[in-house]
């Protein structure tokens, strides 16, 4: 199975942009890249997903490298409520998901 | 619309016992997936059920099993519990079968402790 690698932790100041990286060098051509986040004592929640092109939604942006071996989740203005563990996930054509270890984001006021 | 609900939220069992966890998906959702979350292994996929049939299975021993009912509710069973089965078990539902590009909605999880 393809794997993802993420930094264990990152810090950001409130109202500043945050770039969360993910490496997935063994990604297959048909795998989608998903990002979910998990707030304390909650299940993960969907953030964004993409295949090749950069994607934007109301929560975040996803920048995917041209060779698809890495991607970056961008939170444009971090708030205290964005403090969570962010997971970079590969979803294959069978619908199976492979989770990375996640990045714990700390947002400082 | 109510979210994914899991019962019980907390459970304590002893080694060798068996346990059944329950998951009610969002109304109208037909797919239920189960995940195990531990500090050492992170989040790992257990299995997915769609229309009462197991569609996908992760790399877990046969002690882990599940089923889905006609109303899409799902149960997960672990037999002959081991200490290493202590984990947060998460259930996720989606409208249809999980594919490359659809969203899953997670419940709060059941915290299982095996003594």
C-alpha cells in the first residue's frame, strides 16, 4: 500500500497562513489525496480532496505537486479552532484509505 | 440531520472476552466503515460494509468481524480480546459505497480498554 509521511507537529500564529506538507512518493496514478482533521475527543472530519489539480473550498486549499509525490494543505488564516491533528490520506480505486501519522497543529493566539 | 452515533462510548473488558460495538450511520447513508486508532499504529482501516455486504477489508485477524443490517446500522465484533486491542474504534458513514472521491462522516468513536 502507498504511504504518506507528515511532520509530527507544526505551530502557527493566529490569523496567519499555515502550510501543512505531506509526502506520498509511492502514490499510484489513480489514488486521490484526501485531508481530514481530528479535533480533541472527536472523530476525523473532512477538509478537502484532490487528484491532480489544486483545489479550493471554504475551509482550505490543496496544492498538489506536478509529479503528485507531495501535496500541501493550506489554511489561509489559522484560528484557534483550527488546532487539531491533520491527516493526509490516500484513497485508492477500491475505496480503501491509507492514513498518515498526522500533523498536530498548534495555533498560538 | 443527526450525525453518526456510536455506542457505547466507553467500554472496559478483560483479556479473552468478546465485545460488540454498534454504529448508526447518518440517515440515508448506506456505507459504514470501521477504523481502529491507537497511539502506536495510528488510524487503520478495518472493513467497509455496503448494502449488508462486506466490500473491503483491512489487514486484521479474523477475530475482528462485522455485519450490517438492512437499516444500514452496523456492528463490529472482536472475539478473544487481547491487550493490544485497546483502542479508539471509529465508524464512518457515506451516502454510497466509498470511492476515490467521496466524503466520509465519522462518529465520535468507542474507547475500548482491555485489561
